[in-house]
């Protein structure tokens, strides 16, 4: 069976519906991280792909999250080996940090809730994002961004609030600043864990907007899961 290593930084930020789709396609997901009971391994040996999920910490907060150095090592190794790799939110920031990019706090403040990203012409023939449309709905939950992409990275999607929303590094590694795995349940959980009212947001409205968009979110981002599975 095809095996994908999944680094989960927090139990409240799981792989969600894209994980369900990958399992439906026969992919075995090996989840590691502090809330899984399994340590992050030192190598991608024995795995056909790598997915690194989101979390509340920053990509270099090694004191708070001591598994981050190993995770950055996995990402750098996966890029070198051309292993199909997907970094989501913090995972995208870790991918950038591990391969020569840079991460900073978003000057305009956090991006939270249902938003959209614009695919660039460079995404037209991309194996994951190609032919999905010009503007895609996404769930956002971040206050950091990869403001400087790694050398050789191809920018694929952008938005007014965050220029580098999606990028490809090499032929088989992608960083997505947004949350393709998240639906209304995740948004509800995250608004309970973190007060968004100081951002001028109504938590109930944030959740309602994400839930209303669930059919389109599922259609769009389960397609990504299917395409990723096809690369394994």
C-alpha cells in the first residue's frame, strides 16, 4: 500500500477531509507528532509522500515545538529526493524555511476565515492546481507568511493580503499558505481556541461563512487530494 507520512503539529489541526479522500483512494496515512503518540522520524525512508500540516507555532519556534528541526529536515530531504510533498499553512512556512526562504509576520495583520486566492498563469499546467479556475475559495488562519520564497520556487497563487499563497518547489513539492483540509468543523474549533473578536470578526459569522462554502471547498480541495495521490 502507498504510504504517506503526515506531520501533525496539534490534534486540533488534523488532515481533515483531504485525508478522508486520500484514505478512500487507498493511501495509508502515517500520522506523527506530539498528539499522535508517534515521534517525527529522522528520515522519509519507507514513505511515498510527505504532508506537513498547520499549527499555532512559528516555523522556527523550536523551544516550544522541539520536533520542528526534524520536520524541517524531512522537508529538505523530500525536496532533494523529489518525493511528493505538501506543506499546509505552517507546513508551507516550514518548507520555505527549510529550503532557503524567509517567513515574517504579516504587516497588515492576521488573515482569518473564508477568503479567496487567485491562481496565476504559472499555475495553468501545474499538476496540483492546474485547471481549477482563476479564483478559489479557501479557509485562512495565519499571521505569518513566506515573504521570500526559496530559490527556484514557482509562485502559483496570490491574494491582496498575502502575496505568496501557493508555490511549487522543484517538480513535486508544494507549499499552500491556506488550509485546503479545513471545513466548518475546523473553523468552529479554531474560533473556540482563539478569540478573533480583536480582529473585528464575529466568530459565529466566520464559522457560518465557512460552512456555507463547504460544498465548493470539498469539490475544489478533494481534487487536490486526488491529484496528489496520483503522484505517489
